[in-house]
C-alpha cells in the first residue's frame, strides 16, 4: 500500500486497483478506503479505482490539528501527482462528495467527470438533518448510537439479511481526536459560492429516503452546478451505493461512459 507524503508532511495511504481509466472513489466521514469494499469491484470491468485513507483514518497519519474538506481535496491531488495521474473521474459519497466539490472547484483540470452521492453543499444553504436524527446519533449508549446509524444507512429489509459488520459505519481504529477533526471538517464545509464554477460534467445521486444527509440537498447541488443531472433512488437511504448497488453502480458507469464522448 503506497504512502504519499503531502506538502505539510502527512503520509497518506492510497490503493490503486484494476486497469483502465482512473475512477477516484472518496469515502464518507471518519471512514477509510474500506467504505468502498462492497462495491469497488463493480467498476473494474471498465475502470481502475483509486482510493485513499483520509488523514486520520486507516494507514494514513492522524495529526491532531484542524482538517478541512479543501485540505482533503489537496491530499487527493498529492496522491494523483505521486501516481502521475493527470486527470481522473471522481465519485464522492457523503463527506467524500463534499471533498469532491472542493476538488472539482479548485482543481478543474484534474477532474474530468464528477459524481456526487448523498452529499450537501454545506453552509447556510445546506439542509441539515433533523434534531431527532442528531440526538439518536449522540446517544450515550454506543450500541444504541450504532443501531441508529445503521438504520439511517440501510433499510430494515436489508439489515435483516445483512447483519454486518458494515464497512460504512466508521473506521474502528480511528483515534478519538481524528473523529472530532473529521466531524468539524464536515460541519464547516461550504462550497455554495464555488459550485457555479465547477466545469466537470456532473451527476448528483441521492437516496429518496436519506435522513442522515437529507435528499433535499440533491436539487440544491444539481441546480447550482452548471449542467448537472440529478437522479433520486426511490426507497434508498444513505448507503444507497451499497444496498442499491445493482442500480447505482451501472448508473455511474453509464454516466461516465457518456461523459467520455
């Protein structure tokens, strides 16, 4: 697993698999590249996939200092540079979608096509989760908080047949300080003023029943990014990309194929 050193001296672990044009996969908050384990193979018939462990997760360094989505985007650029990848397609989900917004806005020459999944523009225009949802995630009983998170990620029917452990529930080895830094980075994200400057062809995907990152954020992004297309997946929750993979992954591949023309 290669380690790439960023300009501020942080080592970032990255994972390049498969053959073909590169698709960068960006995970959700407080998760390593394992977020994608259940679905990254869906793309390997046509693509190679590049993941990384955000600073604070997986095998990357975890400095106890402020993080930001723009900084995470800079780490992606450091990885692309180290691997001599000039331009790539980018698929970011949840906080990874926030990072992808910053990546496309600040490094337009490096992003060919962009897929934003279950994410938000942040700032004063982003639609926040309800107070009830936030309280359920902050339950002082860790097991109850995990059950609440699982119910926000997946439908009851899926959980009944997929008891876990789930790859999308956070990096279990992540230091407590890094969890706090990730949460703060995600909360501080605000790309509203930058979104109209995104030039990459963009697809916005969202589960219609997503309460963790409300589906009302999808049209905000799609209407703000020039020429963006939006698709809602009926009945899907936050981890639509895994539970509804047989629908979502082909949608992404079809979009990327279109964008390449």
